[in-house]
């Protein structure tokens, strides 16, 4: 009987830990500047237009 109670306790303990609320995290861009056809744009100006963008960084190394 004690074994059954311990097994049930472990099952409920595992379920309660699995259902913890997820914390949303946001990644922020580092301070960068891009050179475009219209000139140089900073990361602040890049994000101010509220449009989603995709950045692809290619390392020369």
C-alpha cells in the first residue's frame, strides 16, 4: 500500500512540474547599422517601422 502511495505521489509531482507556466522571452538585436541603397540605417530605425523583418548574417570566417 505504501508503494502505491509513493508511486501516485511521484506521478502527481511530475505532472505538476510539467505544467508550470512558460515564460516568454524576447531576443533583442545588438546595436548594428546596415548600408542600404538609400543609405545607412541603424538598428533603432530598422525596428521603428513595426514591420517584421528577417535578417541573415553571414560571417566571413
